[in-house]
């Protein structure tokens, strides 16, 4: 099988470190943002520079600026990570397709379940809840289980 993205394979952390350093123009601030050490950012940037055989930053004593290659890569990484983040947010916002069905008697639903319904909704994580009420529980097939069944505790 052909490996996709061979040239950037294994570099996602390095690209994220580079993007933060490019945005802040500081390895120290990038390290603070990502919760890593400054030498970790330096190693990631050095690894990227070795892989592309070009400097990404111009170093001036304690200050850095992006090289021409650095500007090109920073723009591309920002665009790519921006698309990934937008897709992530869109997918995470979509409601669950899982539905919970509760079967109980009218009395149980009215006196016990309904006063606790908000807690049940929270426990279900926003998934739709359907309540099937009946006074003839023996007519319900209690052995039926779907692959999506899960136990809710609240």
C-alpha cells in the first residue's frame, strides 16, 4: 500500500510547534501556549528545517523572524490546521443519532421519572429520549437490545 503524505509523515507535532512559533515569533511563547518546553519547540523546528533543507526562521540574537520558506510553510500550515479545526468543530456540534427509549408505567413516568427528567437528559448527553408508557408492562419485549443500548445512571 502506498503511504500518503510521505514527506510530512510524523511531523504533525512539529508543524503545530512551528505554527505557534511563527504566529508568536517566539519559541518561548509557543512553548507556553502548547504546554511544552522551549527546547522542545526548538527541536521540532530544527527537525522541520532539516527535512526541508532550508531555514524557517532567521535568527537575530534573541529575536526571530520568518524566512521566505517559513512564511510559505506558516501560511500553508495555518490554512490546513484551520480546515481541520473547522471540520472538527462542525462534526462535534452535530447531534447524536442515538436515541434512548424508556418503557415504564404511567405512574412511574409521572411520579418518579418526570421530576428527574433534566438529570436524565444531561446523562444522555443530548441524545433524544423517547418514553413509552403503558400499564401493561408484560406486553413489552424487555429482552430486546440494540447495539446502541447503553446504561444511564443519574
